[in-house]
């Protein structure tokens, strides 16, 4: 009977299941819910990540404890007994990021704990009653060795009330413009006359016997206002001028320029300075110059910029036509100049044994962004003595210039007559050029040295360059020094100190020894004043992008009190308000310009408190929208 009852129950349940299945099959929504529930139940084990299930494939780059994300409905339910025993596993990118932040915080906390331990060890040291006195003695010694620490800002002494930041910057800007004579309130009589002439330049037929500087100002104003056309060129290049200087020749045609040369050269044109003159100076202009009789030619200086039509053979032809009087050549961005130009220099400026056919004397040579080959450059110094009387040499931005080229060229100059050397932006140059420059300066005439952008120069080489070395000429007594944008760590206080001392000491440099006690870097620079000549010292200094500190400012203040006129210390992050303020307070009124671009550390302590704030005459470039103690607002 029991068996019969069980069979009946199973039959009844089976029939009910079939009926229910038939009902569910007729309900699509119910079917969808059931399938979704089945998928959730199937994936529940994986999403819940039970410890025993994933222990075998634990990942070590993510931590479940450091993640705020959990796939379980109620988060991470961990009892206190198992919180310290958590398996490392994958929790997603967001959790990994959180873990990285947490790891950083852990490392920071560990460093703080270690620092606390170190500080604790320091405090545990036995305290002596004279420790305070010793600290005061050390501070006083630092103040004696670094006088800039004693400088006080006028801004602090005046105790000015704080105001709006932008208003303060604007007032400083307008105050500087007024003190420098650049205020828009009352223009100078010269500017009034220039503006009046430019406004009515269409009615000007001739300028008469006016100075070259006035013509240049008129040309600059015309270019700025877009009035520099062919008619304006005819007025500026009228018959009788000795110097033709145009800052922009884009609107001048070659025919018009050649007509002006036919008139100006026989009447005494002595120098030509042209910028952006691309289309007006080419083969036709060279042909016009070549047709002028040599006895009528008095041209001694040519400066051409952007001559993309000037060919190599044309430049060589022009040198041959003007070599008897030409002594200064300046070429910038002339892409077609090459070997023939260099050969023409060697042919027409070398010493001539034939008195009936003498050659010229080249005194100044400036080449910038010229695609010359190394062979052409070597021929300048090796093939002839054309550079024997050279006084100024500029080779800027020429890829082929290397140590060998500089050595050959400098070796061809007789008797150390060079007064200025500019080798900026030649990346192949190294410390070897310093030896060539030093050995070539036998007569001590070098006054200007510009080595901007030479990343391969080292501090050791530069220190040796400005140090007395037996059997070598003395260090140069420079007036212009440009070490900008060299390697940051190589242009340091030691280099600037040695350069300043070598340029300003009145005693014989042969007796100068950098190791003497009174010229050490640790000594007070003010003690060197008695050794400095008032007629010597650096005049223009550019050490932007270097690692110099306030020590260099103190050295410049001690050695260049009466000489320094312009200083560029842009992007020198180690120069402070006190160092620069001390320098300004010690220099004379000849100091007229300081560039401080990128010096975010300068504040009102210097900008509104240096000694020349109300006296005028000092232009501080690069600060008017600077936020004190923070980022620049430029």
C-alpha cells in the first residue's frame, strides 16, 4: 500500500511540473527572469571570490584590503580574526590605483618614522650650555663671508601695507616706465618729430643732411607701421648718404636697389647694412657693384641677412670687386654661400708680394647659419694668411665648426690681435677650444668672449681658462662675457669668480695666483676691493640658465662696481632677493639693465625694495606680472 501511495505522489508531482512548465513556456517575461536568475546563480561563486576557490591563483599586484570596491552585495565581511590574513588578488584598475596610492602613503609614513627616529637621536644628544653661543658664532662668520646676508630691503623698512597683487604689479610696471623715460604721458621731442615725419612721409621728398641714427629710426618706424615701400626707400637711400641701413627690404625690388647702388657707390657710400633683403640683392646687384670703378669704391663694411638669392660665385665676385677697401663682412642665413666664398677671401685678403696689385685687409668676419663644409672653413686658416689682421671673429650656428677648425683659424691670426670671439651655438665644440683661445691671446687684447649654448664645456676647463698657467698667456681681461645656456652645473660660482677677478684685478696677472688666501671662494669678496681697478671689470655679463648663487652676485659687486652695465641671470634658480639686492646696492649708476626671466623665487623684497626703485635708471626685465613666492602669472 505504501508503494502504491508513493507512486501516486510521484505521478502527481510530475503532472504538476509539466503543467507548470507549460505555463512558464507561455510567459516570456517569466522565462527571462528565470534565465537571468540562473546566470546569477552560476556566476555567484566566481563573483563572491571565496578564499578556498581562488587561493591557487592569487595575483600579487592587487590587494583586496586596499580596495573600496567589492562584488559581494554587502561588501567585505571579515571578522577581526581574519583581517590581517588577506589574500592578494585582482580587483580591477581602480583598485590597483588605490593600492599604488596606499603604497605611496605607506612609504611616506615609513620615511617620517625614520626621520622621527633620527631627530629623536639628535635630541637625545647631550646639550651643552655653549651650544647657543656656538651657533651665533657660526652665523656671524657666515654673515662676514657672505655680505649679501646683511642686505635689507627698503620694502621691509618702509613696512608698506599689503594691497591687491595685480594693482601692485601694475604700479611697479608704470613706475619703471616713468623712471626709464618710456611713459606714454609725455613723449620726447625726438619721438614727436619722428612720428610727425612718418605720418607725412608720403609728402617727403628728401631728408637732407641728417644723421644716420635718425634715418635708422625713421626706417624702423616705417617698417613697424607698414609704410616701408619703394617710395620710402628712394627717400632713405637718397644721393649723398654714407651708410645705407634697412631693417626690412621685403618691399624693395632688385631693379630699384640696383638703381640706388649706381647712384650711392660713386658718391661715397661706405657701408651697407641690410636685413630681410632676400629678393633685392642677387646676381644683378653684384653685377652693379662690380661695374663701379675701383678708384671710386670706398665701401668698407657689408652686412647681409637673409640673402637666399645670393649665389656662392656672386659673393666671390663681389669680394674681388671691393677687396681694396672692404674690411668687414657679415653674412647671416645665406644658404648658397660655400667654398668659392672662402677661396675668394684667401685670394683677395692674403698678403701680396706684388706692390702693384695689393690686396685688402680683413678686420671683421661674421658668419651665422651659413652651410659651409669643414674643408671650406679649414681653407680660411690653412690655405692663406687672409685672417692675419682679424680683430673680430664670429662663427655662430655652423654645423661644421669643431675644435680643429677653431684651432686652425685662431692660429692664423698674427700676434693675438683678436678683440672679440663669438662661437655660440656650435654643438661640436669642447674644452679644447679654450686652450686655442688662451694660446692665441698672446698680446692680451681679447675683450669679448661669447660661448653661448656650448653644452660640452666643463667647469674644470673653464676654471683652467681663467687661471694662471706657466708657459701660457695670462687669462683674458674681458669686458663682455656670455656663457648663457651652457650646461647647467658647469657654469657655477667658481667659474664666474675667476672670470670676474681676471677681468678686474689691477695687479699683474702674471703674479695672480688663484690659490692665494685672499682670493679664495670662502673669503669675503669685499676684501678684494683694494685689488680692483676702477677702469677695468666686466661690462656685459650673460650667465642665464646656470647654477650660480648669491656668491657670484657678491663677487660681481666687489669686482665690477664701476663697470657692470647689463646683467642677464634669467633661469638662475639659486639667486635670491638678498643676493640680487646686494648687487644693485653696490653697483654704480652705470648699471642700467638686469634680466630676471624665470626667477620665480624673487619677491617684493627685491622688486619693490632694491636701492634703485625710486631713483630710476635701472630696467628690471621679466617680472611685472610675477606673483611673489609662487608661480609666474605670465
